[in-house]
C-alpha cells in the first residue's frame, strides 16, 4: 500500500501543519515503508505460541494483601498512635512570624 503525496498533504492539513514538497516526498517514502512493514507483519503466522491460553500463559494467583515494608514506620516516624502518624499542629512548629 503506497501513500500518495495528496494523502500526505491532507493529513498535514488535518493536523494544521505546513509541509513543503521536499518534506512531503520524504514522508511519502517513510509512510509507505512503514505500511508495507505492517502489512508483512500481519501476514506472518505466529503459530501456537501467539495464542494466549492457560497452557501458554501461567499467571500468578491474584491475592490481595499488605505489602511488607523494608523498615517499619516506627523506625522513621517521630510518633505513632493507633498505627497513624502523629504530627504537630499547625503553628506548633515554632518559628513565629515569617521573615521578610
């Protein structure tokens, strides 16, 4: 399947792009080669390995659970209460008024 220069100009107009004659000729060749390659790929017989069935693809069991942490939160949190992080209230951090 070949791409025509008219199709290139039409696509460029739809994309609101300006394409000169040299660029249109280059794109014509590139798109023609791409479409030819895709056509050849579609013609390939991938065989039984391409059919995804239970024998070809083994999936792990879908088990919902907590992900283990490398370090528990108590190692890096300043304080915990009921498994939640305890943080200072706004304004208790000190510093007073911002400096100018």
